[in-house]
């Protein structure tokens, strides 16, 4: 792909922001896939009802029914995520495949929630209290979520770089015959891998660590080519930007509606806000991001609502994992990175103590670990690019829908 397709820019609230590598219009055409969910039927149902019953007395009751159906779909989707099998690496909790499903759930939720709020609705209905306060707060969260999407994309660049280092180690360890030269080459790659995985979040070194490690194996005549290959193509976050502070700011004033508001328009605004905050929180926990101290801060999830039960369980499960593995510069809870770290440490111990020709029993044990590391690299090779594209799609969707909300509020016309 030509380099000039990797960047485009947009003005948001007077600040120029990047739109990643996909063209903006591509995001409008990317389908959202949800197994077992007929999203088009749900959206069509809302559109038909709004056209037919706006003047009928039962309109509010039908809106309540649509909201209940939407919440049931959310409950089913998050329950499916919670039931991810631990014994299936490709579907494991916090694996690349699992994260892709989570972002897909977010995209479905965002589309359906926006339909409930805006489809065939007069702008006057969302310009009255309390929506005149809740909608601007939602749009502030959207801007912060866009920043997090940028930071997560940077983190995925580091994950890809770790994958390349692991592949170098696998290549050296698979050499036949295996000797001390191969052991030294594997150790060098593995040490670089461990260094890249243990970054210092407080010094913006998610990017710096990758830059330091890019020199591994670089030939003098290929400096520009290698740098161009590994250079992050997304917007770089500011030096003092904090992922955990972004999440904390997004939870401000995020409270579940009560009384009559729980069954009318404030409810989908709260649902969308909570899903945005929750998904961004999971992405930060799983993928290397800058400054994540205090990430286990409580999220305002109302556990007394049926559709949030699975959401709260996922939050608690991730929080427990974070507390167990939290350490300075941890590269995140992504399943593949955790496996890579465990295997890498074991293989470093092997290369440290290796003496030619090596014991057959030990070599067989190492061969099994190398095969497992190679399988992790293969899954990362297959899954990282689709995950990057999906997060870029989420970024584009946030930009576009924020613009749509602003147009409705400012122009005062009905949304079609």
C-alpha cells in the first residue's frame, strides 16, 4: 500500500487528529459481524415503527420494548465473551481473537444505540433536559476514546515488533544442527524481546523501547528501509499523556439513570457511554499503553441491571488478573504476550546454560517450547492486522457519529 494512504487528518474541536491508515469512507462500508444477531432486523424495526406510530398513543411503550430488546442483545453478547474457553488458545480470554470480538460488540452496540437515539427523531427531543447535558458529556467521552484508540494502535506496533523478535528466536532455535552460534543468536533476540515487553509506561517508552530495539540485526545499508518498516504510522501521544487518567475522566458524571429516566432516552445515552468506557478500559489493560497506573480503579457499572451482569464479571476478572501481574512497565494482559513472556524466559535460561552438543531430553523439551512459541507467532501474524483495522474502524465510527450528534444539536433538524 502506498505510504500516502496511511495518513489522513481531521479537525476536531480545533485540534488536528489523524485518522490512521484506512481512508475515512472505508469505515462506512465495513460490515459489522455478529453471530446469532440480526442487527439489520433490529434497525429496520426501529425505522418502521418511527415512521408508522409517531402520532399514536403506544409509541412510548414500543420504545421501551425496543430498549429492552437492545439490552437483551447486549447481555447475550457479553455473556458469550465471558464464556471464552481457557483451553482453546485461539479463543482464550483476552486473546487477539477475543479482543476482536469485543470491538465488534462495541461497533454493533454503537450502531444500534445511535439508531435508538437519532433514527427518524426530531432534534428537539434530544435538546431538552437532561439530554442537553448528557449528550455533550457523551461527546467528551468520545473524544477521549479517540485518543485511546490512537494509543492502542501505538501499542499494537510494539506487539508486532515483539512478534518479529520472537520469530527470530524461533528461527535460530529450529536450526539443524543446533550449536552455540544459534544459541547466542536466539538469546540476543530473546533478551531484546524481554526488554521490549517490559516498558516504562511513565516515560512514553512504548514507542521508545521499540525504536531502541529496531536496531536489532539492522545492516548499515538498510537503515531507512528497516526504520520505515517498523515506524509507527499512527499519531504519537503526548509525553505526559496518561491512559489511566483518560479512563478516570471518562467515568466522571457517569451514573445510571433512575426512575422514569431508566426507560426513556437517557438510558441509551448511559448504555453507550458505559460501553465506550468499558471497551477502552479493556483495550488499555490488554495492549501496551502509556501510563496505566491505577487502571484497576472501579468502573461505575450498575450490577443491579440484568444486561450488566456479564460486563461486571468481565471487569472483575480482568481486575484480578491485573492485580496479580501488575509490575512496572508490564506490557499488558494480552494472552499471546503473556504466553510469549513465559516461553521467552524459559528459553533464555536454556540458552544461558547451553553447551554443545546438549542433552537429548533437554533438547526435546526445548523443541516443544519452540513449537509453542512458533504457534503463538503464527496466531499473532494472522490476527494483529485485522485487529488493527477493527480499532481503526472504531476510531472512524467515533469521529463520524460525534459529527452526526453535533449536526443534530446545531442544525435542529430531524435525522433520517
